[in-house]
């Protein structure tokens, strides 16, 4: 009988496991689920033989478990369907799954935009009138916590739509986390209110003020170098900037967006203000106050 390994995001893998078993005539809720210290040959033995009515099955959860080769061979040779939940199996274990059974991966969306797309697809499947901004809001608030998002969609299914961003935010009751690049972007375009809001969200989420200052220093060092690159002439793309700065494309892109609004005189002024704020914090001035004052100064 088949050994089926479900890998990838745990929440998605668990859902995929239930759907796959259902398609094969098995109800995951009716099968034994073995996990933790019970994942042993002795504990699994009684579940690896067919019942009176033919094929049975067992679900083996390997979270926090390191099965040896003998146990994997036992599972692969079972006379019933064995569904294994294994989020990130090492290469050796993956080879066993591929050689003795099948692997069903469930990769998770990572970037905010990809998570928002996943939310929109899930809402559509559930026939929820969720607009694009509402999907993005859930992605911003929950990030990679897909189970949390699914729980909120289940709550929304009990309410009347349509669901705009504001409507969903009232139900969820969370503020999106702050974004340090968005904070600097707002500051350099003369939007101090939005910049300070981003800063306060970052601090409310537990970010250390000194680490935030470190982020500001690092990001503005990229911005300053982008300003210098622009003065050299020619078109500077995020790929070129990433290569010249030795950073990944995303921070290079964000630094370029800020740099395009500045010139050498402005960046020198901003760097001076950052230095003053950094010294003030190190001399004992309230770190939150110093950061807010700096963000406002960067906005003028």
C-alpha cells in the first residue's frame, strides 16, 4: 500500500493530506494519528495491518521526530496507506519517500504579495466577496501565518459582505506591522504623519529603538550611495544598484526609490540629522522621542 509524504508548510500540508486521503476514499478524522514519542515501531505496529474491511491507514506526524532507517522501512512496507506529515525532511529521508512512495509538496507563499494572492484565491473558493486591499491587509498583518488567515476567513464567512480593507480590519482588530522602508519613503516625500505611524507600529510590535536606529543608518547609507551612483550618470536600475552596493534587489530597489527624491545637499543634511539623533540616544535621551524627532526632521 502507498506511503505518501506531505511536505512543506505545515498548515497547507495538513489540509492537502486530508483532501488527498478523501479522494482515495479515506477519512483522515477516522484514522489513527501518531506523533511525538509514540512514533516507534511498537506503537505503530498495530496500525500497519488492514482491518476487517480492507485497507486502513495511519497518519504519522514527524514534527520534532527523527525516525531511523528501520522505522522508515517499516512505514514503507506497511500493508495500509501511511500518510506522513514531514514539513522539512532532509535529503536522505526525501529519497526514501520518493523511492518507496510519493511526495506531495505544499510550498508556502513567502512574499506579502504572494500571500495576498493566496488569500484572494482562498476567499474566492469560499465565495467571500473580499476585495484586493482586504487580501493585502490580511497578508500584511499575518505574514506567513496561513492558519491565522484561514481562521479570520472562517469568521468573515459568518458575516455579510462585501469585505473592504476597513471592514476586515474592524473584524480582525489588528494594525499592520510597521515597515522601515515605508517609514523612510514617507519621510522623504514630506509625509511625517505616515512616517511616524510606521515608526510607532514598529515600536509597538516590540522592535528595539536602537536596532531601528541601526536600520535607519544602514538604509540611509544605501540611499546615500544610490545618490552618488545617480550623479555618475546613466540609468541606474535596481539590478545595477544591487550589484554595485552588494545587497539583494529588494533593499536596492527601496533605496533607489528614496534616492531619486534627493540630491547631494539633502542627503548630507539627512545624514547629519541621523548622526545627531544617534549620538543623542547613546547619551541617554529617550530613544523613542529621539527617533520620532528624527523621522519628522527627515520629512522636511
